[in-house]
C-alpha cells in the first residue's frame, strides 16, 4: 500500500491558547496572502476558518511550497466560501519521494469540541481543480496526484478530515478516531486498512454508496476510518457532513455523545510542480 500519512494538521490546535509559537499572520490586512513559511497560518476574521501552510517535513524537502489565501466570497445561495490555492514546486528525490513534506489546508476554528448530539448541521460545499506541469505526488486530503505534462494520472484522494473523541478537545491520543471522507481518488494512493479488506458498507449517503476501510495509523496510534465512494465526485461536492458522522455512529464507531474536535480539508504533497485551486464552504451549526 502506498504510504498515506494521516491528515491531523489541526490536531490539538486550540486557537485560544498561546502554546503554539507559530508564525501567526492573522494580524495582517486580510488581502490575498502567500503563506510560504514552514508553519505560516492566517486566521480569517469574521469566518470559521484558518488557512495553513504546514511543512512538517521541510528538512526533507528540496524546493518550495506555498498556500495562498485569495479571499472570501459569497455564493449565489448566500453561503460564505474561502478561496485558496496550494502551489507546490518540490524536486523529486529518490530517497524521500514517498515522504509527505507537509499539509496545505483550510480548517475550522469555530464550534469544535462540541458533542455530535449538539450539532445541528455541518453544511459543506467544495469545488476544486488541479493543474500539474510535472510528475506530482500528493494527497489532497483532499487528494494526491501523479501526472506528466501530456497525461495527468492522479494518485491520491480529495477528502474531508475530521477527528472525534469521547474526551473533549482530545485529537491526539489513541482514543481519538480520524474520519476521512474520500471524494475523489485515482492512481496508487490507498487508505489505511486497505489490505484488511472492507470493514463495512454504507448505502445512500450523498447520492452514492460507500465502502469503509479502517486500521490503526502506526505513526499516531489513532484509528483511521476512511469511506470510499462507489461513484466518485468530479471536482464538486455539496452535502451535510453531519449525515456522514451519524452514519459512522450507526456503525457503532462512536455514539452521538462523542466530541467533534477537528475538521478540515487540505492537500498533502510529496513532490512535483502543481497548482491546486479550491473554494470551500464549511461550518458547524449548533442545535
């Protein structure tokens, strides 16, 4: 199985705590901003989002990676959406080609650490495109792609990534559960637990059926539960993600008294030259 690192970039990120000595760009004027440092992030005012460029394996990276905040727009339906992009220019190095260099993402900052039973809805609208100019390997946690200038062969996934735990605020201990909803996948990237075979199936969720794969991530000790759709989503998704969490509760993975501690969507990258452009509307509404 191609190595797929868990997408826990927001794990334990509590924006109200000063413990994170990271490069906070939230005080700058919130015009379009390139985030290119190893741990550059931007908390968006009057929104539930943080945009983050997290290069957790920068020491093994030759090249550059930037996450760009482009603005916040309002859709025809009146929903706010964040416009952002991820620009990857990372050289292929044989010894580290299978090592993810970091994670570019938009994460939630509001109404987390809430019991699932207290959540009314988690509306999500997600649209994405990716342009590759060289071979590219990544995972958009949303998805990873491998391509050539003449033929694009995607290897990876586009997904939503949430973390739950019966303990409020705990997203890093082994009692946590990482939930991944893969929207699009091709190539060689496979979910944790693939070799174990399907753990369960879910019918009639977001217009298609899903197969569940799960196992413990040996890097973190956290159980990862990944849903893969029978019918993939091609560049666009809209739905209430609470339906996903309730479906997992129906399978007995947790109860509605569990806490929703982390929620995000992003792209994990290994090497290559690529530009990913996306708009994301994502929020948690409380009951």
